[in-house]
């Protein structure tokens, strides 16, 4: 799994990065990848993946987020995509724990002090699994009905350092999952 | 996913419960299941799944453990088995966190104060995925080269209550993974 | 598998209900489902799934039909979709047999007295299998080259009762298929 | 799909024919196949596939049966094996209907006048799907707790002709399932 | 696998033949197929499959090519599509070897005397694998930065005969691959 | 894909190396691998994979061979195993061509001057694909009904160098197959 942390520019997320081969088309990265970048979030309705959100006419917006776009080409299944998503979220909670921040994970959502820190979606394309995770840097520009919080408000000021630590943690987690899957014999 | 918590008897784990349909053969439970039980652990060499352990001639033993045997029949893959295993371990850490116990997860191992609390393996049969997790109740009967700890030593005295809480937590986690996998549209 | 029988309104079928997640988008039903409803049938060319029909410039029309839209998320394959479709059609013939109606099944078509009672298609989306079955209530508005018949003409007057009986029969059939798949050990 | 109807000899069924490649090992038939033969039935416990039967200590016996051993190499899944099994059973009921015999299908069992005519099992090997269907020729040598009936008792005297008709009907059914799976475009 | 060699007309290749069911829509060929035809090549940008080419703004053009469009419905995977593509290219090199032409295969490209003879792409649709191979008849109308060669320049004058020989060779190769996959037992 | 060329010792091939995880159990190599070694060949009947050979009571023997054991964990299918096997054989013919040796490939067999140079088998385990290729070093100890030839007889004296060249060529071929599978968008 290749990890790219984009530091030299901001990239806004409008939902289109969830399409297959986004990392290859934009950065020339072949195969399993995590791209971490920072930018606004404003998901266009036609790019929304969560039908529950579509049915509820939800808006998905934030002025400043750290984004993770993960693509995994191993045999695609929505169940695996959803399981990996929850595992990545749990790992991010562990990374936040290293900052002595107490989190509460509810499926694919991260809460700190009952405030929502993150958004996430996981799905499949016909050739891959795609996961987006967004973490608020500041709780600005977020739909008013969401009680949100951002990294800066919980004490993480060095966003670049957090992008590196968390990106590397997600990469290491996936590689552990993969490695362990190769060292076990099958059972009857 | 059906959850069975065996309270009326002890069941020793010798590794054979990792075979497919163990829950159906022994308890009549069809389909996805978690069986939680308590008993000794002494894995016979011929039942060992982890080839790394086999190569290292490791012993897998404990006098008293809480065991989780999980079987999932959705399309079997070692990668999904390994991802779900890590997610279940992360969930158990969160359950322990509710007891104000600080854990460190290293892949599929749980540590408390640098001492090993658990063992785990995940693999596939030709029809299902199988995961075993064992948590020491007391750090007794464990190979001497392992610096181990048990639930009682970290303050969890009511083992039955822990079996119920943790069993329900794992079941809820899987059902959330499954539900989320069904509510997303695919992407291009 | 969830069964919804729509009784409070008519829904016309233009072919678009064959798309994935139609039941979730329209009725909030997650996962495997059968939706039974009544309405006109006029399949738009751009929604036609059967390339044989497209090549033959066939029209698919009827003024009044009972429709079944089935979606199954277990690992999608066109072969399984096609096998389940034939099984559902056979089941519908058995339901009609309970009314002492003698049917002739030809693959996915039901005939009564050499007249065509039904239409059907089965295919996959990237995340699910989708089956449509339509049964004429009356043989009206059907392309003139089709020698058709409807439920009312073969003695079934209580259409709502038939919708319930047949919907429940299809649901029970699928659940039997699923249950049996979980209780067998694999063979060498 | 190749069809072989063994007429020149009797073959007893002890359950071992359910293993993969049985038709290739014994008759040189490569790929998808149906082998129809006649002989006793006495399934050894170690060959039993249905864990429900194993749990109930059931005996599976009959002095004289028509047997169908079906192997399908298209992507193996227990769900597809189970769906095809039910479809083949439904087809056999239709064949019996052509003899004006009224049948009642209950999943994978055929009943005539509330008496059990058949046994069946469907499962997977790591490379294929395997289905066994057995139809009593006469209700002899069957466990006493089973209220059974045979082909001869319901008026089918020409067993060879029935073997041919039914074998060809199953083959045609599978080929229709396969053909239809190839002529449909996928849906969104 | 069905083989169609189109001799009575020229068909230009603009990339759209890479879509699923092209052979069925255009020639009524169901299932696995190879269609061999001759015509210009000018792949429209919106039909380009190779993202590497898209990123490099490559043009894919030739005035006169022999084209092979292969579709295989056995369980689709990009890895299998890519492996079969390379095997088909190796087979074409062997066919050229029968003309005493010395080729150099570089993945999915054929070179003769360091000049490029062919283009190729392999991918999946949601229901099938699709491969296109194009072999220059003459090195005309090819992007100037490509050092190309054509069949006529290396001594193959009878293009129809080559279309037949090579088409039959590819069909035989696939059928050997398929047959061998059916005659092996699985291993532990 | 990891490549190991065993130079410091001979390893005899009795067929058991075809089992899954052989490279990990014996050399600690995790994941996709090619192990190249030299030794006798005498396949025990119980390890034979090719049922055609079993049916013909063939012996598989040679006094001195270069062996390739390839294991690939990407989604196992017998069709992909068989396709990769033919591609690897074609690649070995190309390597031999670099020595100016003219070969004739017949599926998975290599002939030089109508004499058989190699043996090969490809199959699946429940977790991987396994391929064995054996190339005679000298045509000794081979069943008398086989008209065989060895590397030394066709002019390749430096066996270690050939093991390295061919091992690297197979590894490069697989990596090209894999890489190309990741850089193409899917088609409709």
C-alpha cells in the first residue's frame, strides 16, 4: 500500500475522489493507496454515496478537513469495504488516544465530548474498494444541525504532523491485516 | 448474527472449534454466529492455524480464558477474516476502555501495561470465515516466555457480565458493518 | 429477506425499478427484499435488460400487472440471478397450482392454456442481483403479437390475496434456499 | 453440460459420489455434468453432508433408487448450489406432472400423497458445486420412520424411460439458466 | 468459445467494441467469443481504457489493422483478464513464428525488429472480461512517435489466411486453458 | 512476488510442495512467491493433481530437474491458475529462445525437436493458486514411454545461470500482469 501525504497544496473534496483510480489518475499511484490531503468539503448531491443521507437530504460540508482517500484493489466486496472502514476509524481513535484525547467511536463516526469530529463513507467500484474519511480541522462551515468539533479545538495544532502520523498508522494497519491473512493455513 | 453466551458449563478450547459449522454441530446455531464460553486453552499442534507459531514451535496455553468463536458465512476471504478480527479486537479494547482500563492494541493482540491479555487467530474454511479470540481470566498456565495478564488482575471480577457485554458489543459491531454495507450505492 | 406488499397505491413499472437499491431508495428497505405492487407496465427502451428483446425491437407492455421486484445482495452472479429467477417462477406455478390452475413453465415464462401469463428478467448490478416478474391481471394493452392471458381470466379475482400469497411464497422459498445452504458441510 | 445415463449396470450410492470430479474419475466426463444411474442407497455416516441429519442420527437408505449426481464448476457457492437444487427438484415435479402425477414440493423434497418420494443434498467442494438427488423406485429398505413411496407405486413402470426424460429435462433446465445469464446487460 | 471471422466487410475500431455484450448485440453470439475483423483504428478519448495512455495524452490510431475482440464471461477479474491477454499475445507470437518471423514480446506488445506491430488492452465489465488486440496490416496512419511495422512489411500478404489461423489459435489456446482447469483435483 | 533461487542444496520433488503455504512453511516466504530449486522428481500417487494422469496410471519421474513452485494468493480460481501456467510456460520458451533454442509449446508442455523437456501442473488450494513446472536437466530416469530431452542436451550447461534467468523472467512476467491489471478503468 502506497501512502501519499499532500502537503504542498490544498485539495477540496466534492465527492468525486471516491471514484475508482482517482489516485492513479491524479498522482500516478498504482494499486492500493492512501492519499491524505487537506481542504474544504462540499459533497455534490450527485456524488453522494450514502443513500441514507440522500433520503434525508443531508448536506455534507466543512470549511477545513483532513481527508483520507483509500483505494484497495483486492477482491472488492461492500462487506470488506465496510469492515476496513470501521477498522481505520478505530485506528484513528487510537492515534487520537496517543494525544490523550478520549474518543467515542460509533461505527464509522468519531465523537469527542459528544461532538462529531469526522465523516466517512465506504463503497465499491466494479474494480476496487473506496473509503473516504474526513476529519474537521475546525468546526466551521458545518451544517447547523450537526454538533461538530475540530482537531484544533481538541488540542491538535500541528495538522501536518497529524496527517503524517495518522496516514502512516492507517497504512501500517492495512499491511498488518494483509500480512496476517497470508500466514494462516485454512481450516476444515 | 446469533449470539450464544454459554454460562452453565465450562468448555475447554483445544483448537478444534475453529473448524467450520462448529456452532451448528454443537449448538444447532445456523449461519453467522458468536459463541462465548469459558474454559482452559491448550491448542493441539495439529489444530494450530498460525503457521508462524508452528514454525516457532510456540505453545498456546492458558488455564482460564474467555473464548469467542465467530463464524461468518458471507463470501469467505482471508483478507476479510483478518480485517474483521482486528476490528473485533479494537472493539474489545473499547469495551475494556469502558472499565477505564487503558489498552494497547497491536494488530490482533491486546496489551495492558505491556502485558499480553489475549490470543487470536482468523482464517477461512471452504465455506466460512472463522475467528477465535481468547482473553485470559487469570495469567495462569501460560507459557513462561509470555508476559501475560488476566481480566481479574486488571480489575474485572464479574466474568459473566464481561462475557455478556463483550459478546453483545462484537455482535453489534458486525451488524453495523453489515448494515452499512447495504446502504451505499456503488461508485464508478 | 424483507417482504413489502404495496396495497395502498398503484405503481407503474417503466423498467427503472430494476436498478440497485430501488427498494431502499423508495421504501427504506435495507438488504434482501421482495416488493410486490400493482400497476401498468411499459418498459422504456433505455431500461431494457434483455438484449435479445432489444435486438428484436420487442415492446414490453401491459395495462395491469402484479409486479415483483426482488433484490438479493449475497455475492452477485448472473448465473445465480438466473437460477433464482427460474426457481421463483416455478414457485409461482406451484402457487397457481393451489388454485387448481394448470400451468406450463418454459424457463422464466408462465403459460396457461398456451397463453402467456407473465414476463420476467434477471440480472446483476455491481452490488446485487435484481429480478423483475410481472403477471398480467388482465390481458389488456399487451403487444398484439403476444397471445396473453391474465389472472382474472383464469379465475383469480382477489388480486390482493394473490399478491400476499405469492409474495409470502417467494420469500419462504428464498429463505429455505438460504437456510439449506448453511447447514451442509463441504465435500472434498 | 454433459448428460450420462448409465443403463448397462447398477451403481450403489454410498455418498462418496458427492466428492468433486467423481464423474471425471469414473467416466472421463470433464466439466459440468449430470450422471443418472440406478442402485441401492446407503449413505455412510462419514459421507453425510447434511449436518442436520448427522445431528439427528438419521439413516439415509433405500433398496432401489434412481440417482442424479450433478457437478457444476461455475464459480462455486453454497447459495447457488442450494438454489439450483431446488430448481432441479421443481423440474422433476414438472416431469412427474407430465405423467399426471400430482406432487408437492417442500424445498428439496418431493411428496406424492403425503409420502416422501425423494432425498437430496447440495453442497460445494473447493472447485465445484455438487448435488445428489435420489428418487425411490420402490419404497423398500427405507428407514421405518419415513412414510415413503416409489416411482412404481405411483404408476411409472418404465424406469429407464423416466431416467432419460428426467435427465434430459434437468440438463435442458440448466442450459436455459446458463443461456439466460449471458444475454442480459447489467443494470446500475 | 465461439469464433467469428468477419471477412465480408471492414469494421472500424473506435474503442466502443470493448463494452460488454458487443458480440451479442452485433452478431448474436452468446457467451465466450472471439471476433476477428479488419478495419481502421482510431480510439476516441472517451473510450480509452488505459489510464496510463490517458495521462500521457496518447493517440491510438492506425489506418489498417486486424482486430480481435475477446469476451469471456467466466468469473471476471482484472488479473485474469491481464493474464489471458499476455497469453494470447504470446500465442500470436508463436503463430508469427510459424511464418519464420522472429518476434519480441514485451508484456502485451509485439515487436519485430524493434518495431511495434500491435496494440492491446484488457479490462473487465461488471459481467465479463474484455480484451482488444490490434495488429497493424501496414504501418500507416500511426502516431509519428511510434516506430511501427505491419504484417505486410514482415512478409504476411494473405491477411484473411492470417486472420483465420490466428483466430483459431487463440480459440484453441483458451479452450486448452479451460479444459486443463477442469481436470485437476484441488490441493490442501 | 518474492523469488527464491535455492542454490546451496538439492531438493527432491515428491509432489507435496504443491500444497498451500509450502514456501512459507519451508522458507518463511509470505505471499506470492516463486521458489526455484534443483533435484530429482518422483511424484507419489497420493500427491498427483492431474486426474488424467491418475486415470492413465502415469508415472511422473526424472533424475534431475529444475523445479519452479509458484504460489499466488490473489483470488484463487482454477481458470486463472491454468492461464498463468500457460503464460509462464510461454515465457520459459521465450527464455530458451534467447539461447537460440527453438521450442514448441503445446499448452503446458515444452518440446524441443519433438522431445519433451518439461512437466507442469496448476491447481488451487482453498487459499491460493499453485503451479509446479519441472524442466529436465538431463533426460534420465524418465518413464520409457516418454521421448524426453534435457537442458544439457540442448546446450544449456550452466544450470544455475538458467535458474536465475528463468526465475527472474517468471517473476517479471507476473509483475507485469499484475501492474497492467491495476492501470485500466473498467468498461460498461
